[in-house]
């Protein structure tokens, strides 16, 4: 099923992507031991930070005589919202922003955040993103952002709805809630389809925003809540509804990449790839451990069953179709996805 869909969707993407010129190598003189600054936004305890730190260490161990590798987490260099601009300006060489930051700049990547993917399992998401459709989207990202995608995306995992005071027992209880999102037009569209009012708040500003009032809750993941101890900011309830499957995209500035010799480029790609499967397993384990931590901290979790999620997914996928044009997505592309995902778990 996924192979047939991947071929169909890739054709739609590639028809627009391949017509445009690809990234051209810069004919610059070689440079000795270039500085590779890697910017991430999450705290040092976060699973994504730990994965990128391990990659940076491995890269240093393998190529430290040729690359000066520096990893700065916790938005010490840039917030993810601003890091693509920084890559373009040469202020940083690599970043691993969330897909929700990419989709606001590259409309085709919004497809994975659409209501049609609400509640789907991890294998369904991986099958698409690691295949022909994902490759086509990576090409769009590279072309439109002037970056190189270093390899497969790494997982954060499922996001859910966390509330300060309101217990969520059913989907009807979501109606009217003001919920923080990290960003993304398709993210906002999905929450609106579920009856919520999404508000973008940068991650470093979230604790203050929760303390200030005006927010009913947050859309994020168990690991993110646990690593930042957001129960200390008042989060007390969880509606575990698999809003979408969150991943991070490894991007490197093309102006930097194109100055590297081919063997170093290959070495960076291979080093990243060597960490992906382990990173995904670590993310899944971290989410499970974080869930246990949340329960221990007194958060009350309600988990809708698969039949309930499937019914709500079909409902919101149909009602959100009118927003596709505003989201910059090809309606034919989304129609293919809906037809193929109809029987998804």
C-alpha cells in the first residue's frame, strides 16, 4: 500500500521540484578545519539534544583534525524559529529544527501535519517519510531553503494535548481551549479542526507564558514535558491522542556544504546515518520513560482508543479540505493521501 502511494505522491512532488535547477556548488578555494557550529533549541536533557550531541562527538572523533565541531543546545545560538535565516546568513552551519519550523517555509512538507495524519501510528509515518515522498520533500527543502538535508529525520515522537486545569475525557472537551503550539500552519489547521484555538509561543518563552495565564494548555510530547518539568508550570492533564508524529530535520547550510571536499561530505552523511536508528529507538524509549515520569508527578492521562481516533481523523480530514489552498498544498496530493490512508490503523 505504501509503495503505491509513495510512487504516486512522489510524482506529484517531483513534477514541480525537478523542473527547477538544483543547488550549484560554489567554486571556492578549500579551507582548513572549517568551523561546524550546530544549533539546537531543546534543553541538554532532551532526547533530541542528546542525540545531536552524540552525533557531534562522533563527528569530532572521526574528523576532528579536519572539522572544528561545536554543538550549542538550549537556543544558545538561535531559536529554531530563526535558525534557517541564520543558516542562510552564514551565522551557523547546521541545525536540526522541528518539522513544524520547516513546514512554514516549505509548503509541501506540511502534508505530514495535516488532519489526515491525526492519530496514525509510527510505522505508517516512517513508511512515507523514509520513502519516495520523503525524498521528494527533502529535495524541496534543499531547493527552497538553500540547505542540504544530511539524512533521514530523527524522531521526537507523538505529540498530545496537555492542559493546566481542564480534564479532557473526550474530544468534545477540547472545544474552545487556547493551546500553545511551536508553530506550523498545518498544526494550527488541525487544532482548529478539533475545535481549539492555537497560539504560537516559542519554546524558551513557554514557562513564562503558562505563568502569565491566557493559555489552557500545550501541544507537545511526553519527553518534552518531562525534560522541562512542565508540571512545575501547572500542567496536570493529558489527552493522549497522537496529534501528529513529530520529527527533526538535519539541515546544513549549502554555502558551507559546497566548500567541503566530497569525502568529508560523505563522512558527515555516514556519521549522521549511523545515529538515526539508534536515535529513533532512544526517542521511543524516552517517550515511554517520560510517560511514567508524568504519572509519578501526578498528571492524569486519558487515552482514546484507536476506533475513536480513526473516526475523528476521518471527520476532521473531510472538514479541513477547504484550507488546503491556503496552506499551499495540491488538493490532488491530499486526495491521494486520504484515499490511501482510509484503511490505516
